[in-house]
C-alpha cells in the first residue's frame, strides 16, 4: 500500500509537468508554423512604371516559385526573374494597377504591402493634385503628315504614360512604332508629337487620365496628293487557336515560366482603309490570363497543375474600303524627318528584311538609278521586283535574297523584296500582313507593302497582285500592274502593319506558329522548358460573311 501511495504522489507531480511541456511544445510548433508564412520586409520601389524591376525582400518565400499578386492580380510567371526563400524579383507589367502586394506560396500568404503602379496614378508635373490638361498654343494650326508639331500648355503630366494627343479622325499610326517616334518630347508644359497618317481637318485635344483639354482647330496641309476610299465591304472573320493537351518533361531547377504557355493573337487595327472594327465574340474556354498590347493580345496559361484545354475564338467585323492614292511627284520632298527616329526605324534591317546584304543593296542601287524622289525610287523598285520575279505558289518560305536568285516567289517574297530594296535605297517602307477575301466561300493569307512619302503618309503597294499572283475566284482589275501601285481592293483585312519584334523570352522554350501565318511576328506561341509538346489547332481565319455596300470619304493629303 505504501508503494501505491508513493506512485500516486509521483504521478500527481509529473502529469501536470508533462501537460505543461506538451502545451509549450504545441505553442512552439504553432509559432513556428505561423512564422513560416511568407513575410515581406521591404518592396523596392513601392511606386513603379510598367517595365520596372521590383525587388521584394523578406523571409519564408520558399525555394520554389509561388505567386505574387497586386490588387488580387497575379504577376505572370515569365516576368518573375528570381525567387529564393528571402528574395523575389519581377518586372512590372504595363497593365498593372495599384493595390496590396502579397506573396503566396505553399507555406501560406503574406500580409499586404501597399504598391502603386505609376501608370495607374495620374500625377501632374508639379506632383500636386491632378488637373485637367490645358492647351495654350500649338506651333502652327497648319500641319502636315509626318512632321513634328509643338503643343504648349499645362497639366499634361510629367510623363506620357497612357496619355495621348487625339488628332481629328483619330489615326495614331502607333502600330509597330516605339513611343519615342510618335512623341519625341512629353512634359507637363510641352509636347512634341509627330502628326500621324490619316489626319483630317478638325479639332486636336490632349487626353490624360485626369481629363481632356480644350479643343484646338488644326488644318491639314495637303501639298502632295490625295487618297480616297470608295467601295466598301463589310467583312466578318473568325480566327483563334485551340490547345488540347501538353506533354510535360520536368526540368531540374525549374524556374518561373517553365510551365507557362503564352499565345500572341493579332488584333485587327483601325486605319483609313479599314475602320468600324467590332469584336462580335471573344470566347475563351479554360483558365487563362489576358494581357493587351498594341498589335496583339497575349493569352497565358500555366499547365503544371493539369491538362491543357483552351480554345480561343474571336469573331471580328470591319469595314474595308477600296483605297486609291494619287500624288504629284514634282511636289514630293526627298527629305525625311529624322528627329524622332522614324526614318531609322523604317529603314533598318530585320530578320525577314536583309536590307544591308550585298544582293539587296546592289539590286536597290540598280533600281534607284540615282533618283532622289522617294516616290520615283519606290516606283522603280516596284517595276524591278515585278520584272525580276515570277509569281509561284511555294511549299516553303522564300526570302528576298533567295527570290532574287531563283527568279520566283510568292506574295511574301514580293512584299519583303520590295520593302528591303526600298529601305536599302533610303525610302521608309514596311510589310503588311493579313488576308484576302475573294468571296464568301474563301479566304487566303496575303502580304503586301507600304512606303512613306513626306507630307503624305503611307502609300499602298501590292507587288504580288501587281504581277498577277491572284488566288482562285479573285476579282482582278483590268491592269493589275498599274492598279496595285497606289490602289488596294476592298477584298482584304490587314492584321499587322510592320514587323512585331517580340522574341522568345527564354532560350530553349518551345516555339510554335500557324502553318500559314497571316501576321509578321517574332513569336506566335511560346511554351516553357518543361513543355516538350503541345496539341495545337490554329483556327482560321475563316470567312463568316461578306456584305458589299458603297461609301465615299476623301482624305486629301
């Protein structure tokens, strides 16, 4: 009995101690678990513009990439360049908005840190409260296309960001152009802006995130010629892409973007030759993230956590016009505006335009023949291309140099050779990518060209059709060679004016494109290093309907 009594006495003293120790251990475990939630100690900078690298310092982010969110929106994995347990680096997207920045990992979610996307915050030049812009004066009320004009006033903002100058009829011609070319100077009191193609007489305004300025009348001087549009086709097309599966092969030391799939889908731009762009449907099935840019829309999806099943259908309607341009060659200046970089941009070599090659420079010099007028040079180049090439349907792409050697090529060969030779001869030019629509039953991808005339704008040229390279059932004009230097039919839609230089973001990524592309892009579809194969079906473009009606509008240049 004494032994039992001693045992009970010992237990009565040990049990409470054990309970205390268990409670302490549980508390320590709880503290450790809570402490392993991601913790942000600093964000640098806390206010940034799109394209800025943002640094996050802290603890417990984990060794594998998680999620960075601003105002509930995830930063694309491809924009995250570094992820360690204590540091994160990412590039702020252009479309980011202000809000709480949080880090989410498999350990938990951090507290939010207030982050300001500068593009989302209107700030006047003196950093005071935002004010509506006011135009005091412009350099001249008489403007010509392609020249730089000055706008003076106040409240324009220290940086342009999303602000813009709105010209009458709205043509901004920013497609494929760096913003410094369109806006060499933007400050709170002074804007220097390049007068874009397609402007007509009317009122000019400055639009900022915090208001619209007073209107100022401008008159477009037209010393060179006139462009008219007449016959109209209302065209509805469907295009897109579908992804049905992915073959994954995990990679060692995987990083941001390794399991991402990004699709760049062209948009239909509004120009003088095609307007009233209406997106009738824009259906997307599957979990994706959308980002809009000037020439395309990026659709992004992460495939690490499940099979791919995405379909993107876009149905677009636009009015396309027959365009006719007429100029007086004797009034065309041989000089171009060089301040903004426009001339250098549209005469540079590109992957599909070997402007500086010996073959192209020799052919361009022979065609130009010492001419000074850009119109006469382009006219001679057009004649040289259509005489040296014979149109042929090819089974593979034939570039400008090979086309010169072989003596034949398709519409892309004609357009790229014309543009390459124009650029080599000192005439700004660009390839236009799109489709032609002979009737309601058919659609064909097609490429044509434009060259720029000072004080006039972009002059249309279709050397492939000029040499008789028409698809089946196409209503060809009586004299194609004469018609397609300065004229375009209404049986087409342009998807891209100039080359989109976007390239693959990571070496080793899977790159795919449509078998018959209708735009000129560096990348169509890019998948991360862990994605070894994709089941991709490119949709269209397909013709839904074509409706003919007539309209007249003159843009005298």
